[in-house]
């Protein structure tokens, strides 16, 4: 952006002006020089300020014309596709070079043409700009400026490049001021709220000289009155246009682009509200070298006219809902990057293999089942460095002895048909940093040569295959900062020593044995995710957890670990999910866990944990969503502090020795009171070592075992929809608190196998979402509340072995349940039990015809009823006498009809006798 206005260091023939030298020294006095960039200023060995760092002078006059106080990391502002404001992942604190105050001595540098204060972390009075009328380049990006855009800018009529991006300006109602800068070629206002500037497109449209315009993430919307665009003096000079991450629609934007801007070299419309088909007219923008239309709402396919973009080098159509086949683009021989992942494309054109300059090809996450790619086709792409077919079901037909003509840096072939053997084509790949071949139908050992490759992988994913063997040599091919996913294979042996700065590690669902002591080799502080679940690991846990301050996910469930849970778990201050279930941990829950205040899942079920249920669970861990402590040796009462868990959705304390009453403050579980699912999946902040969208780093979904409807079920992606309370198999006493029926979103409640007394609260019918209710094996008495007949989703009801009495309420749902759920209550009667209630004979069937009747011929009575036959009889005899009266006057009819009536009469007599017999039989039952 600024190299076109650059100046050379003074040759020394003309020295700097004394007044300007003093102005620079005064300026330095107010600055905080974090990286000692201005150490040459005022040094006794260098008096000529034109030779100081960050300063340049005019070669003839000696005036200071350039002052560069930008960050230490140098950004090439003239690069077509990248602006500094778009680099959002960089840590600004690490980049900032200067802070403090820009003093008023800046006014003395009247001849400045170039001023860069980007990322200045201090105080800057924008009134100082008024005296710098010669400025051609001004960069104030990310300087924490607020208020309105400085009006002093409006008079800098010589400005050629202006960058105000990333500031906090408010009340920007217009961009008309840009027309006061007629020489302006480069303008970057990205990350400034321009939502109120409805004239933005008109101002841009008539500006005479703009070449590079960046308005990314400015909350722009399409103009209300698109007809206001004059099309007169419309700028045809635009070469770089970045309108990404706004709310622009196709209706205005595409007609303006296609009619007025044929000179574009770079067009970025990433993440807008563009709909409908991609206009084929874009294919007429033959100057385009960079095109990004990703993350919009297009319909249809990729226009065939894209094949005319013969200068195109970079094409991004990611997450655009595109269908059809990738079109032939054989004329686009300059293409270096093609990224079409996350669409609905169903095939690849054969022309793609003729794009011999391709360096990046990613068509992952599409619908290419049936598409086969051979080594012959891939051999044409000799410059390839990134290959992505992940999650597209592409079949790779690669011969065993094929040697690729390219050196790949990143390989993404997850869910491709690559097996059953380990891919030999990787043998000569010496530059790989990322390899993902998960779920690729491989049933083989990792070839020994793979562990000897001269590579350093930052990410390795071999998950969901059937790899065998040990991984003792794995660390040799890993970078110091790396992520590894080997889950769901048949690897065995012990866990090796991993590099010190592993960021994420999953070895779950394998056959690893031995202890976990090797984990202590991960001595860095970058680990965010550790999953060793479903293995055969044993022994006590190592006590090095204080190393991992960033750990968010820890899953050690389904192993053979024993001993106490280390108190150093309390140092995991960022932990969000802790899974330790189904091991042999003993002792009490370490009180240090109270410091893990970001925990939303704690699952320590199926262990040998003893002691009282700690009060700090509710006092310190207020974010908990899942509390699962079932099948341990906990005793004592349920502390009232547990009611502070307002976000809890799954509470399982079953199969312990907990006594006392159920707290009457359960209505504080406000997340359970919501009748809709709060979340479908628990999301955790796990750092991603690969920052682009090509690869999917350790996809993690929390899985929790929930006993529901009498079965142990594993819930993962739908875990957030499960809201249940399980306090079964304890020694709880007292009555069921009626307040529990305020948890309207609860789908499962299990209070069975306790010593509860009293009646079932009559408000149980309020729990409309309830699907499973188990109150069995208690000492409950009284009648079943009539309100439960409204529980239409109830598929399991177990109240067996209590002292309940009375009639089971009538509803289609209740009478369809298994009778075993009601047995053991001698005084309970009515369907589905076989014993009818006194005085109920003959009524249940009448009111509930859906209940089966076992009597022979009873279907007729059930379906039609007595009233039907009475009405039919009356109607018949009325018609009969009408006809009979006619016969009295016409002899010829009488002989014919008397025979007919005789037959009909005999039929009616038989039916009447049968009907009366059936009714008599039913009333006797």
C-alpha cells in the first residue's frame, strides 16, 4: 500500500534540518519504545537525523519526508490480497512497537509525505494532522481512535493512501468526505461501523481515482434506493475491492459491479447475504486474479463462464451451497489455488487436471461419492503443495509403486476411500506438516519407513481406521508444537514421550497399556485437549497437571486408573470438561477442584470415591451443566448449596449411600425449567494449531452416559437436549418435594430404590416433556395423581412396589404402558393391570374403545355401539311400513315382496338373538 510512495535514505550530501531534528528528539521523549527501535536517535555518533532508523529525508532539501513508527513485524502494504487490518489472528500486544504520547512537535515536520502510526498504543491528538498538508500516505490503523472521523483529514487533499481501519469511530453517517480527497487511490476503513452511512456506495461510485478500496466488516447493507446511483463519472479505476463480512445483497451489488468495474483485479465478497445464482457476468471480468465469494447463500452451480477468467490465480467458493459438477476451467491456466470445500458439488471436471500451475486444491466436504481420482490424473499437478478431498467420499485409485511428482505440505484425505493398505505414495513426501487420513478404510500397520521420514508434522490425524502396531517412534516425526489424533484404532503398547509443546492429543479407543507417566514429558503450557479414554491404562495418575494451565478437555474414562485424584487437578483453571468415569479412583473428591471454575461437565461416575457430597460443587462451580457422580461410595445428605447450579441439565447421584431428604430448592435449576433444549452440543474452546478451513482439528463432542428408560445410553451431539435428575438407589427419605414439578423441561426423573414416603405430588402433570419417570421401590402411598394422564410423551412409568392405591388414571398413553411398572401395589387397579376397579365393570371399554376387547365378536360392539343398532332398527321399520302400505293397494307387488320379507325377517331375528347374547355375556364379566 505504501511502497509506491517510498523514499531512499539520504546519501549524506544534504543533512537534515536542525529544527526538524529537534522536533524528532522531542517526539522521542514522549514515546515508549518497547523494542528499542529508536536507539539511533540522538546518538552522539550519528548527528544526521536523516540516517536515523524509521526516518527518511528528501535527497535534495534534507527535509524529513517519511516517519515510520509501524510495528516490528513488517507488512507489505502493496500486496494485492492482504491488508494489515485483515490479520485478525495476530496478537496486537506482541506487534505493538510504540506507546506513550505523540507530542505536538510533530507539527514541525511540515514536509512529511509519509506517516505510519499503525498499532500505536498511546495518546494521539488528531488536531496535529492539520499542519501536515503534504501528506500522501497516512496510516492510523488500530490506534484506538474514537469519536468521529477526524475532520482534519478532509483538508489533506494530497493524500494518495489512507488507512483508518480497526479504530472505534462512532456516528459515521456519511462517506461524502472522501470526495474531498480527489487524489486518493487507497482507502481502508475496515472494522469501522459504517452502518449509518447509507451513501457509501454512491460516494465510492463517483470517486474519480480509487484503485484499492477495503471496507471489510463495516456493517454495510445495500442502499435503500439503488436508483440513486448516477452511473455518471463512475469509477472504472477500481482494481482491489474488499467488501467482505457485511450484509450486502445481490440485487444492488452485482449490477453495480458488472456494469461499472471491469478493471477489477481482486474482488472479495466473503460472508455477505448474496443469494440466487452466481451471475455468469463475473466471467467477463477477465482482469480478475483474486476472487472470493465464500460463505454466501447462492443457489445452483458454478457458472461455466468462470472458465473465461484466464488471469485468475485464486478462487474461493467455500460454504456457498453450490451444486452440480466443478466446471471445466481449462483456460484458467494461471490458477494457483482452488478452494471449493463445504458445498454440495457432485463431481470434478476432467479439465481440472490440466491446471498445471495449481498449488492448492481443496474440494473437501462435498458430495462426490462415486468420483474416482487416479494417480495418472494427479501426476499432471506437479506444483501441488496442498491436496484436500476430506469428507467428500472420493475414491483414490493409487498404484502401490506410484511416486508423486510433487512435494505436499498438507494432505487432507479424511473419509476418502484410500485403504486397505497404508498409502505408499507418502514415502517420498519430505515437506509434510499436516496429514489427515482418518476414516479412510485402512486396515494395516503403519509402514516402518513412515516413522523415519524427515518431516515435522504440526498435525497428524490417523483416527477411525484399523491401524495396528505400536507408536514408540511417533515423536520422531512430530514438530514441537503439534496436535495428534490417533483415536479409534488398534494401536497397542505404552504411551511414548511426546514433544514438550503438544497442543492437543487424542489416543482414545485403542489398546494402550501401562501407566500414563510419559505424559509428564509434555512440559509446555500449550496443551488444551487430552483424551486417553477407552484404553487399558492403569496405575495412579502422574502429578504433573500444574504444567497445563490451558487444558480445557480431559477425558480418562473407561480405563483401569486407581488411587486418589491428584490435588494438582486444581491447577487446571481453564478446564471445561472432566471425564474420569469407569475407573477405580478412590478417596474423596479433591477440594482443589473448586478452583476449576470454568467446569461445565464433571463425570466421575463408576469409581470408588468416598466421603460426603462436597458443598463447593454448588458454591464454586456455578457453570456446571452435567454433574455425574453415580456408582460411588458417597454418603451424607445432599447439601442445599447444590441448588446454586442454575445451569445444570443432568444431575446423576444414583447408586451411592446418600441419605436425608431431597432439597426443596430444586426449582433453582432454571436450565431444567426451560421447555426447549438449551444447546444441542457442548462446545469447548480448544485451540486450533491450523488456522485455515482446510482441515478439521480434533473434532470433539462430549459424550456422557445417561441411564434413561432403564437403559444406559451414550449421548453426544444431542447431549444438550437431555435434562434429567437421577437420585435412585440411595437412602433418601421424606416426601417428594412438589417443587420438583416446576422443572418443566425435564425429560427423565428417577427416584427409585429409596425410602421415600408420602403421596406423589398432584402437579406431576405439569412435566409435559417427561418421557421417563421411575418412582419404584419406595414407600409411597395414596392414589396416582390424575394429572399424569396428560403426559403424552411418557414412554416409561414405573411406580412398582410401593403402597399406591386407587384407580390408574385413564389415558391412551398410560393404558399402553407395560403392566410391570404398576405391580407390587396390591390396592392399585385398572388397566394395564388385570384387576379391574370396583364399580368399573363395562365402563372402561365404552369410554376407551382403543383398549383391546378379547371377547368373540366384540369388535362389532366396540366399533358401532348399541345406539347404532337401535337407530338402524327404527329406520328399517319405518321404511318397512311405507312399503307395506303401498302393497295393500297393489296385489301384484304383494306376492313378490312377501317372499322377500319372509327371508329378511328370518335374517333379522337371527342377528337380534346374537346381539342380545353378546350383550348379556359382556355384562356378566
